[in-house]
C-alpha cells in the first residue's frame, strides 16, 4: 500500500467508457517527476474495458487506486474521489487529457505560499493542431482575492484540470461539485473555491494538455441538458457577483462573457445547426442579454458584434462570421 507523505498530491481521474484513451492519460501521471502522488481513478460505471485496463495498471503501480461506482456523472465521480483522497493537495484530470511530466512538480514549487496554483493550457484539436493559453510571458503572475476573474483573459478560469487545490479548504467548506449540473460544473466549483482563498499564482507554461477527442455533437436530450446547465451557471454567477460589489466592472464583464461563450458553444455543438431548438435558444439568449447589456461597454469589438447578432437571433450570420474568424485569424 502507498504510504502517504505530508505533501502528497491526490490526482482524481473520472472515467466513463474511455478504453481508447485512458492508458495515455494514466501514463502521463505515472511519468510525473514529483514523487509523492496518489492517483485515484473513479470508474463511473463504464460499459467498455476502461475499468479492467485501470485495474491492470493499478496492479503494477501502487500509486494508482481504482474505485468503481454506478454511473452518476463526472461530478459524482469527482466528489467520490475527493472523499477517498488522502493527499493534502488535490488535482483533477479528465481521462481524455494529459499532463506534461513536470506538471505536479511545477505546481508544488509554489504550493506552500499560495492557496491556488494555476498553470497554462495547451489545447490540441482533432487534427493535432495546438494552441497555448498562458497569462503572460513572465514565469509566474500573482493575484489577490480582488482579481480572480482577471485570469479569464487567457481562458484559464474555468477548468479544474489546470489547478492545484488544497483539500482542507474544499472539505472544511463543503465545496463539492453540484451533481445536478452537467455542464459548467468546473466553473461553478471554482467560483465557490475562490471565495475562500486570498492568493492565486499563475504558472505561465501550458503543462495541461486538453485534447479534443471529438466528443462531437450533442444529442437532442443533451442539448436540453446543456441549456439547463448554462442557465444554472448564469444564475450562480449573477448571485455571486451581486454579493461581491467590490469586483470591478471590467472583471464582471469578462465573467458575464461566459454566458455568451456558452450560448455559442450550444449552437456549435448541436447535431445539426439547422435543427437547433431555436425557441429554447432564443429564451436562453433573451435571459442572458438582460444582464449582458450593462457590461457591453467594457467588452471588446468581437464580443460586441456577437452580442448584437445573437440579440437579434441572427444565428446563421454569427456562425458564418465566426467560422471565417477562426479559420483565418484565431
């Protein structure tokens, strides 16, 4: 049995039907240069060979602990991992993705003086094309509690997979994932965690590799779930911002921008754009626009254009313009 050290990092990996990619994910954790690791794999009722593959790898590596449960979703699996974790620090990694070999070591270099460590992200698409997201070109950047949303400028805010958390803060404050939300659950978890810390460090290297495995288009049922998740996210963020008037308007603008991103994501991921539930999309957009309009002066030109197109339900026009933008300018 793995003996826990004071600075052990528990990495939680939820798995559901990922037999084709789980080995790659776990091998990236086995290759970590940081010595004191606990790798908690939570198999969420997989119906393929994912659990068996994980058990085989665990038999040859005492750091890997495999937990099986009936299917409850990624939030349920992560919560189970939190409860089972023995480490002082927690990280989360999705089974599609990987870490560079020195990811944990780089995070732990700053863990003692900071309540949250964040690294950059490398996004790799289905064709192997990659794009890096880091805050700036300095080795590290620091922010206090008034500027959590500043990190959204480089898309580093939302994911839980590019962060090192302190387990005590999560347990003491009951900061578990909302199992009733199936989209934007990372974002909401981070919002609640940020309320209990006073210092953030950004490590400006893309240690976390997000790999787009073409989880493809959303089914009709999942389209509705995505809309529900977006609405829940909307409401949670509004409540949080209203309760924290000290947050500068420009930072609130970046936070509210997430609503617009989610709407665009819904439109992009629907099975067929022309089969989008336009009535539901219109209701969502109308709801979001009421709050978005007040921060529009703080948004950039691209965001303002998207806002106006969506406000007037010009879905197809928006889609064409964004397709051109991402092809030639992104």
